[in-house]
């Protein structure tokens, strides 16, 4: 029995979001209808097209073949319309995760620039600082710190960025300027919550100055920056974020100059979508354009 093209398009929507409910909203259907369409498709194809994964659904090998056919159906339907205006293939929803700083200063302007030419594009950015997922259901792009160890995914090096120790001018005027690593240990650290830090590459301050006590900890790097500016302690901060603030002073740069890589992780099927490919290219261009700032050379 040949599969129903409408069922294939339902599978396509589920493959992009990883969730029945999100796909249902995008298609104007209800959750039960989506589930029934997927069941009908699996019966027609004689096998499972979706498998349970952490946080949602992943396509199976059979499902990936069906998604490829669905994408061709979608593209063919998209050619219908006024002859003088071809449809823009860079449209629809692209979902990505990235760290707070990268999201704000690299991803956001990259997407804004891309959307000026492609207003039908929507990008959802979820800010997290974690290792790359082994199951990335519903995600098209992940940007992580440190080289990822992933299966069934493509990892691409985006660039590097520098971190250093910073304090506010007001804080230094009151507490004094530490001139050595030993003097630095008398101050308190502003950084990530140690017990919740998932990225080994970000353990630099506790590795380099293990006797430095935590003063204020947060899972959000913008909190690190603002807490350091407010005088909560000495912050270990991305230079491309801290150097934007003239009230922050970098300390002991010869001792604290941690260079870390940004990597991009892509699902094997993601780059087949023009919208995802366009977002990936925009992120690469924006990262390259900010190279000197990321490396603290300006």
C-alpha cells in the first residue's frame, strides 16, 4: 500500500520538532490526529518511522527515507504560486541551542541579518551550557563549548574564544589590585555553579586557582558579568563580553588566558533543509567576523 502524501508531511513536521504537540500546532491539527497519521504511515510502510528519544521523537532509518520523500513533496508543492515570484526555500522554523554569550552576541545578529532577506524564516534559540546531546530530537543545530563526542551527527569547529579574570574598578579601589596568583586567592570567585557545570572545558578557574572560594555562582554568564560589575567578587569571564564594559579591568592576563572552542553539532538530515543550511552559514560568517573580538585582540 502506498503511503498517503499528507501522512508523509505530518512525519516531516514531527521530525523537525521532535514532538507531536508542536507538529500538531504547526499543521493546524490536534495531537490525536498526528498520532493517527503516523500510525497509518507506519502501517503503509510496514515499519516504525519514529522512535522514542530523550525529550521527544527521533526518526528511524525507515523514517529518514520517508522524510526525504516528504521534503521533495514539500518542495514540489512550494513551486506552486504566481509565476513571477518563486517561493523562498529559506523559510520555516529552525531550532538551535547555544550558550548565553554566543546566543546574544553571535547567533542573534546573524539570524537578524539573515531574516532581512528571508522574512519567512523563524529561528528558535534555546540558551544552555551543556555537552552536546546524544539524542537531539527536535533540534537542528547545537553550539557547544569543547569538542563534542557524538554519534550519528556532524561536528564542525566554529571558532575559539578567550576567557580571563576581571574585576570592577570600584571593587579594586576598595579591595586592592591582586598582583600575583597567590594574592588572587584572597578574593572570591564569580563563576558557574560548580555542582551544575556540565562542560569539563569550563573548569579552568577551579583548576588554576583551586583555593579560590566561590563568592557568587550562577548558571547564566550574563549574571557573572553583572555580578562582577556590581563588586560581588572577581569573575572569570569571556573576554568578548567583559571587554564591552569600561568599568571592568582584566587581571593577570599572563596567567589567566583560557582559550576554548565553539563547536557546532548538526543532525545528519538537517543540512538537507535550505533554512538550516542558511542558518549554519550565517553562524559561521558571524563567528569569523568577530574572530578578533572573541580572541580578545581588540
